[in-house]
């Protein structure tokens, strides 16, 4: 698929003088060109205008095309009124291209730069060429995960994640390097959710450019001015005030817990697992489920916000659903309460399924979606947790899988057992097909297949 490009900067042309879209490739439509002209930054839009300063920006156009851009200060404006010329190169691409680079705008720019496509023209050509990018990007940069965790710590990373998840525009202040900040933040989100996050690393906030996340550089006065904009919240990453943190819930709580307890490898593995259809609205429930599984606690339901629609009542199964697990015998063959991984089955109140099951393997459209009992869901989460341990190199994963699978066999009807086996088989195949040149993905797929032997050998 082709990547289209356009340049917005200060120039005197036959059409206009001043900041304008001075060049575009043939695939950029007139509607897209008008929209890019609105988003294009002009005089003094960069916080810093040194020759080495730049801003990486990302948003989605009205037509659905994704736009990754880089803004730099280079040369002088045509009018010589003082100040550096602000020069922005837009790259437009379909979702399929962005997905090949893990939905990471920074990866797109690195690949385009390596191909020699990010050039600052003193006199931009009237027509630019479309181009393609080869290769792909790993889902997670473990180095950036660790770097952001070391720099900010669990509470402030959690604050940053919460800011990205909450509605409204957030101006982030107190960071030393905003490229690292935003690059690291992207890596703390599943690949499927990254396209919903729009940001700019170095442009001043403007209502014309409503990026969801933007940097705010300056003193307390600058922060106060930023907070005066309607619908804008300033998030001070330097603050250590405990009142700022609030209660950590959902995905932000899971991220903070992983950093606090040195569980970044497990978090990285969870982030790399494909979850087609996952969106930001699902992350609260997914985070709580993963957190419960990590702590060996009973899986609980996390209601969606009211604006996302009304969920079925927790006291009533969804219409058309049927029980696929047994209620006439315990789920565990051994009831030792001393084992924190042992799930109590005394509570059997039905739990309404969410729109998308959000455990590891069951994040895909699961055939076991009708399973709505907390104890049954907890067993599936235990099995997913063992899967995660296997991907992290656990030497006891097969043994643990056998233990959990015995409990599942005791709790589920044969039709449900078949559905679970089928879902894990599909999941292993999806990992295998997604391997490409990734050695890690290949190893993960093999480890999932090893666990499948446990699931199928007793059939």
C-alpha cells in the first residue's frame, strides 16, 4: 500500500503567501489537503526553535486515513519577520500500513527516514512522490518500557496511562524528553488500542490541532495558561503529591502493579498477544482481569462507563446463553485454602459477559463467550496466566497447566471443554501466522502448542 505525503510551511507561491500546503503527492485528495492545512502548524508553533528541535505528531483524518507528521524549525520564513521557518511533512497511510509497524508512528518515521523520505527542502517541489515502506516493527520495545518505568516510577506512569485513557485533552508537563515519554507511553498500550491515541511531542496546544495528548513546556505561568482552555487538563508529571494519584483502577492499576513488582517481562508478553477488536474502552476490564490473575484473586466484572451502553444485568444471563459449566460438583479437586492460586467456588452468581472477552487467549471472538460464572471465568484466567508464564520461560508451566486443566475438566461440560481446546488451538495458529521474522513470536507459538498437548492428551 502506498504512503502519500504533503508539506506545510511558509512560502510565497503563485496561489498564496504565508503558511500553506506547498506540495503533495498525487494520492492526497483535495478534502485531505484542506484538512491538513487546518492541522498544519505555523509561526512559533514549536516550543523550541533550535535546529535540532522537532515534534512528532499523530492523528486520524476525517476520511479514516492515518496521519503521521514531523515538524522541524529550519531556515527563515519567507517574510523575514523573524523567527525560524516551521516545516511540517505529513505522511498519510491506511490502517494496514500502520498495523505492520505495530501502530507506532515513531516506527513509521524511522522507516521513512531510513529510506531517505524525510528531507527538508529549502524550495519544496510542487509534486511529491508516493512511496512504500518495507519491513515491520515488533509490538513492544522492552527498552522503552523499562526506561519510562525507571524515569517515572509506577505511580507517575500510572498517572500518565490514566490521562491517556480519560476523555478530554491533556497537556503533559514536567518531562525531560517528550519523544521518549510518548514513545514509551505507546508501548504501555496493546497494539490494537494505539490508533485511538493522538498526540504531539513538541507543538504548542491550539484548538485547531486538538491532539488528545500534547506537551506543555514552561513554568507555572505556562501551566496556568494551558489550564484555561476549555476541555483541557494539565497533568504535572513532576508532582509527587499523593492526592494527585487517586485510586488506581483498571489498566493503569495493572501497569503500576507490573512496574512495582518487577513484572515488566510479563507485561511485555501480555502486550504482544494479539487481541483483534480490542479498544481503549475494553482496557479497564482487561486490566482488572489480568491484575486478578496475577494476584491469584477471583476475577471480577468491571462495568463499562454509562456512555458506552448498558450492560446486561449481572443477575440475569444474556438472552440465548446457556450454561456450559457444571454446578453440581466443585471446580477444584483439592480444596487447600493455603494455595493462593486456588479459586473459591462458593460464589456462583452469574456474571454477564462483556462485549469482548478480554483474557489472553479469549480476547478473540471466543466460542466460550456464554460462560458467565465467576468461578468458571477464574479458571480460564488461571489457564491464561499459565500461558503467560510459559511465554516468559517458566519451567513449571506444563505442570501448572495440567493442574488447572484438571480443575477445568471437573467443572466444565464436554461441549465447553471442546470449545476451550478449539479456542487455544486458534490462538496458537494466530500466533504462528503472525510470526513473520519474529523469533520471539515463533517461540511463543511453540510454547502454546506445548501447552495444547496437555489440553488434548486427556481427550
